[in-house]
């Protein structure tokens, strides 16, 4: 006799594993992953993404099957994913060298002897961008580069007025500079966030503003490891600073450079807050980095299986790049 309750339907895949079993084991493994307050990838996030990436996006029913690797194979034909990933690597190849070079320049200046009080002020100032929330950095960039009332456009208009005021003193040189500027920027009100190339540049500027101090502090800490007697002896041998940097200081900088490469690569691959606050991936798809694309697939298109597969691919790319950095840049002192 029936007790009036509906029979429970267990949905199996070809291997005999139910979706309920997969959900149960994935959550058990997620709980064993623990919590990492430092951010980034942890075991819990990895297993949770593996769980969602193996699902299919369909209505429950007797024909429901796990997707397994279909979401990963679908990324090969996903033109949007490839374009966003390529755009992210272009962003990485532009910003990471700039931040390393500027950070090294600042670190070398702070490493010089003398003016200790000024160097202490600079060290404290370098912490301010790092302590700023990512969303606040994006909001600052959106206000600074606003085409109507942004401070950057105000500075551009002031510079043009200054050139006009000293035009008679510069004679023909002013006409050349003014004509070139008018050719580049037809109007004083530049639409920084509305132009695809300028929008990409503004996001890069804000990212460099926030993370160049991080590179400088890491490299400065590496320079403090250089023995003073060795550095002074090298300076007596040659007066060329770049030879001292290349032959004496660089071996002590390589561990710090490796750490910067790993951390900044992971940060750029998951960079979302600044881009979304400033441009939301626009105009068009000019600043549509891979993290913004994954967010759109997972939360706007509500296809969390594909989005989780994309996140796992990013994790694999980060691990591969980290191994490459350690293999070719890291050296024991």
C-alpha cells in the first residue's frame, strides 16, 4: 500500500555515481580545505568549482546527466573566452614590466644612503595605495578620468592654457607643440572611459598606481639583504651603477622578483573590482578581462558550470606560469 509519498528518483551517470553523492563528497572535501584569509585560491574553492564544472545546466529530471569534461571542451570553441584571455595577457605583459621597472627605480632611490627622514616618509606613503580597497581604487579612477568634471581633464585644460600664455616666448616651438596636441586631442574634454584605447590605458594606470608600491617595497626589502661590505667594494671598483645592480644586487633581487611575478600574475588573472567599478568591461569589450567575462557567464547568463570550468582553467594557467617563474627566475643566494 502506498503511504502517499512520492518515490525518490536517484539520478545516476554512467559510472553509477549520483548527483547527490557528488554534491555530498564535494562539500566534504570543501570543508576539509579550510579557510585562507590571505585570499587567492584554496582547496575549498577548487573543489567547489570542480563540483559546479561537472554539472549540466538543465531542469531536474530522469535524463539529467553530469557534464564531466564537456564544459572544459566547450571552452575551445568559446570565442569570447579566448578574446578575454588574450586581452588579459596583453594587460599582464604591459603592466607587469612597468610595475617592476618603476618599483626597482623607487627601491634603488630609497636604498641610497642619506635623507633618512625623507625615506621614512616615502615608505609610509607607499603603503597608502596598498591599503586602499580595490573597489575604491576603481571609483577613484572613474571620478578622476570623468570627461565632464574629472581632475585629469582639468589638468589637461590647465596645461593647454599655460602653453597658450607662454606661446610668445616659445615662438614657433609652441605652434608645433600645440598643433601636435590638437591633432592627438581635438577637444580639451577627453572621454577617457568612452574611448576603447584610453579606457584600457586608464585601467592600467590605476593598476600601476596601486601595485607599483608593492613591487618597490618587496625589492627594497631584497636590497637590504645585500652585504654592505660587498656593495661598497663593488662601488669602489666601478662608478657605473648598472654594473653594481647587475653583478652584485641582482642575485639578491631574484627571489623578490619571482614572488612579485607570481603574485601579480595571479592578481591580474583574477582582477575584477577595479575594472568593474571603472568600466564594467566596456566600452564594448575593450576592458573585458577574463575575470569580468567569467562573472558575466556565471551570474548574468547563470551558467555556473561553464564559469566554474573557466575558473579552473585560470587556476591551471596560474600554476603553470608560477612553475615557469620559479624555474627561470628564482635563484638561491
